[in-house]
């Protein structure tokens, strides 16, 4: 049995709404994007939602809209997808990394304050794998030092911190909808915020800097083509109509893994904290140091089991090492965690039979590698 690492959950409703768009002939800047934005703002509990073509674009717009520029610093985590730091570099600012908490894999909030300087303009926490970061402490520090908070919630739609939705815990947040995410629009993202000025700027920036009056070919600032098309928005509407069901089914798959893997020696399962409600983006296990993660990964892959290391530390990516002089040992917890983590097959429609196959393969490999 071949089991993919991930896969989207698409049905008849998605086909129906996409066909509506095709038959309408209105493929961009249309009513579907507006409706999707309304649904997302309501779900996140924010006043505004601005759709765009990717989570990366959403993060970039926020960095720019907040006036972060050359010479400024943004505190973030090295254990993430590279876009959460690249978005800072796009504006020639500097990402300042803080090591992670070994339990949650999120930014270690006890180390943030020591990294704040007069050049620090924002904190950009990442809710890694759908696990909310400690936003209480991040908000306290942001308020103390007058810093902005950009929430990278690209992996965390539906997650909550102390009962409040991820994305609505900072000055603005971003969700992403790549096909491996909880919800998908194919490609796409969305910014959510309560800040009217910030929202208006993002509406303009995503559409080539067009003015708030919406006049055709009237551009009042530098912007980009970061728009979401109507076909993507149609998928988003259909997905949002059943978001709670999708998240519930993903939780059920995670629960199966917890039950079936909890007694496997040498495998560390995902851990949470009391105030966090996880939204399952991926299911990432971690091998104890005595196991060879890469050898196990290659064997599983050869057996048809989709798996990938999640994540490779950003500071050890070749470009970051060349640009900033990072080296091994700079962020030891991140590096220790990254050497052992492995994302195993996880998707909304995953069956118990598929979970059992993955678990059996893992058990066999642990016995061989012990």
C-alpha cells in the first residue's frame, strides 16, 4: 500500500462552485473573493480579511505595511518554513532568530527579551505545525517595547490560544491554503486584522498599489500582483462551509496516531501545553538521538510511505549561512529537534487501515535501528 504524505479533501461542492466561476466568466476580483474574505473574517473573529495568492505574500504585505525597512529587525524562529523569514528580507530588514522550546517547537518566549534592541520593530511568531505559540507572553513583550506582532498562522487555521483564534492574537495574522494545509484553495493566503488602516493598505498593496477609491489604473503606492483569483476563492468558500468537520476528522487521525504510537520506544510524539488548542496541519514525530532518522526515512519512502524531515532549520539553509554567517551550534535546541523530526502521512481522509500500515512500518524500523 502506497500512502502519500498529504492530500487535499475536495468534493462535489468544490466542483460546483468552481464551475459557477467558469460559467460566470468572472475569474478575478469578483464576488467569490469577497465572500471568502467575509467568511474568513468571521471565523477568525476579526473585522477585516484580505485574500491574496499565498501565505508568503500575506506576510510580505504586512512587513511592508507596518513600515519595516532596511536596518530594522524582526524577532522570529529558525524552526519554520523559510517564508516566515524571507518575508523580512524582502524589505531588507533582518530576521533575528530566537531558539525554540523543546516541548512545543515554538519560539522560546523566555529568550525573546534578550534579543530586543532599539532596531527591533516586530515579533513574528510562527504557530508551528498548528501548535499555538505563547501569545500571552509575546503580547506582554510587544506592549512593553511598543512592537508589532505579525502572526504566522499559515499552519494554524482553527488553532486557539486561551480560547481565542490564532491569527487574531497579534496586530495581524496570515493563513495559507497550499494543498497540504488543513484547508486548500490550491494556492492562496489571507491576512486578518482589526486594524482598518492596515487592512486598507493590504487591499491596495495586493492590487498593484491601487488607491482606496478603486479607480481603474490609479496607483497611489508601490504594490504587487498578490491577488487571489475567483477559482481559488470558490474552493475556499466550499472548504470553509465544512471547516469544523475537516478539523474534527484531522483530529481523529491524530488521535489514532497517539493511541497506536504511544508505546513505541524511541519515538517522541507531539506535545502541547494547557492553554493551546492544536489544529493539525501535519503529524510530526521525533526520534530519540540513538536512532538514525534519515535511514528510517529512506526505508519508509522506499516502502511507499510518504515522509519528510520537518523542518530543516532556516539558519542552516545555504543562503542564510552565506548571508549572515550562521553555523551549526548557533541555535542548539532547534538543531537537536530538527535532526530527529519526521512528518509521517497525515490528511483529512486518512483511514485507520492506512494509519495501521504506517505504524507497523515505523515499529519495524525502530526495532531494526535500535
